């Protein structure tokens, strides 16, 4: 069995609890698989750093209910235990009106018990009302127990225990207020692992919390005995005469990739060739396509700008018809300039006739995107679901945009906007896509790359 780590709301400490458990379990058992509910990129980086295994996103909006089940079934094979970190509060869904794509929804899909993290910093007896409410709100959810986080003192803990005792809800972990670990963050969440100088020390702290703050005698039976399940929809394999070499930008500026997308490309016949727009002077040899994921190009804008040879190599390759997928941060890199938070402008690739300007307004949420023209990834008229999460805006929109965009609440109706660029053989958009339930997307991209390389 596996366990879902949920929060009563955002900010209660479920990431810290999840990382503490993963750190301790990984040192005890080795083969621990983690999952993350929702579209987040950065929390999974920390999971992977702790476990040594790629974390998998479980998101029924970006993929499907069947894909969530298949992904879980595939990646628990051969592991000792698994944890699923939730998103927001337990019952908070994509729309806010129901629990679709919530932690509770995923727990039901996977038939897993929930460990609920409670922020007790401003609670005593009221903790019982909260725990009782979460246990009874949806009888389909099995509440395995609670973790009391940010407990102030022994007396505070005694009050919390007395309040919860009549409910007979197991207390499976207690984290003291002084145990609270702060992970650095900035405008889009936690600072990625690649930028943290004290990461090993942080993981040691988390492992110590995991070892000392949880009731392992009652936790381990919930985590052991994983049942292997066969995915219902195995991935088809496409064999090209030769591997299609895709140059994938991977460094501190470009690190937002769903591991499933990368796996799918490889299984469909691609050879992924990592390179760094920050430090490499040119593109890898003999490539047929370019893939720029999201990340923080605005943080490294000066270094990207100073690597003139790399920018020129990308510009030349695209002008010569290289199929290119650029997602959010990748889109920003292909623009003429990035104006950072201080207002200073830095030259980028310059293939898209627009400038990226960083601002305070956050664009975030699921997007229903309908292709308005053919691109290397999509045919005109195709509708997909994606996710936006950025603080930047473009100074100019294309005359012929790539996408018609609607938000989650007005999907299929209401006011639409346009977004995205299709120039040369570029597909560039702020919308992040997960290809797990949409194999036609990577298939079309690789076919485009294959045609270029023939």
C-alpha cells in the first residue's frame, strides 16, 4: 500500500512532511517512489533529490483519470513503498467548486489512505473539529491518521492529544515549531534544487525529522506490501530507421520538464541530448529538433545574454527550419529581450519579434488551448489542456497566434484570448503540456523532426 500526504490547506507543511518521510524511507529501504498531485515542477525536484528516482505528476486535468491510474501502477512496480504528495487542501479541486483534480480525487482514483497534515500553531481543542470535519466530509476517503505540525510545547501537544483522543484518529507524527525547516523560495515557489548550495545538509535535517518525529510502528504497515498492477494502456513503441536526436536545454535556467514527457519521447524513438544555453558555446551535433522547457531564464538573463555563440546557434538552426518546442521559459529565451524585475534588458535569441517583461502579476491556472494553425506539435483545431504559471508578459502578440485560450471555469464557452507563436517550425507558448494521455503530440513532433533530418 502507499500513502497520500494531504494538507488541511496550502502552507501547512505537507512538503516538509513528505520530504522528511521520503528522506527517512530512502535511507531505510532505498527503493521509494514518490508522486505529486497537480502540475508542479519544483516539489518533484526535491522528491527526486531525496529518493534518487524521478517523481511523477498525477494530474487528471492535464492527462486523464485513466492515465493517473496507469502512471501510478507503472511506477510502483519493483519499489518498496510509495508516497503521494497532495496539492492545496485535501478537497480543493481545479475549479474550487468541486474536488475534480484535488488530492481527494486522486486518493479515490488510487484507493489510497490519507495522512492529513494539520498546522497546530494557532490551535488547541479546535484541532478536533478540523480533524472530525475532514474525516467525515467525504466517507469515501480513508483517513489513516494525522500529523501535528508546528506544535509549540509539551503542554500544547498534551492539549492537542486530549482533544483528538475521543475521535480515535491516530496521531502518526508530531513536528515541533522549532523543527520547522525553511526551504528558500522566490516568485514561482521554492528555489530549485540545482541552485541550493546546502542541499545535502537540508536532506540530512529532513531525514532526522523523518527518523524521530513519526510513529513508524503504525506507519510502516500502511506503506508496505505494494501490489503490482499492470497499466491498462501501455505505451506503443515507434521505431524510426535511426534515433531522432533532440537537443534538450537542461541547466539552472531550464529545468521544468515532466519526466513522463521525456520518457515518452525516448520510447517513441528519440535520443535526448542535453545541452546548456548558459554554458555551452554551440548546439550538439547532428540534431533534428530542439526542446526548451520552462524554468527561470529571467534569473539567469545576464548569463544567457553573454553566451552570444549559443544564442546565434539557436537562431541559425531555427531559421534553417529546425523543429522547435519552446514552453514558457523556452518561449522567453526565443524572444528579442528579457526585461528583468529591475527593469534591465538582456538580449536573447531574437527569433520571436517581441520582448519579455517581468512583472508582479501572476498568470496561473489550467488552460484549454485550441490550435488555430498547424505547428510541429499540433494540427489546427486540436484542443488540449495545459497549465500556465508565470510572472512575465510579452510586449507584442503575433498576427497569427498559435492558440485560442480559455480558463478552466469557462472552458468551451465564454470569452477567449489568444496566445503562442508559430514561426518557421517553432511551437512556442506559455502553456505547459503533459503528453501522457496525448501521444499524438510527441508523435507529431518526432515525425516533424524526422522529416527535417531525412
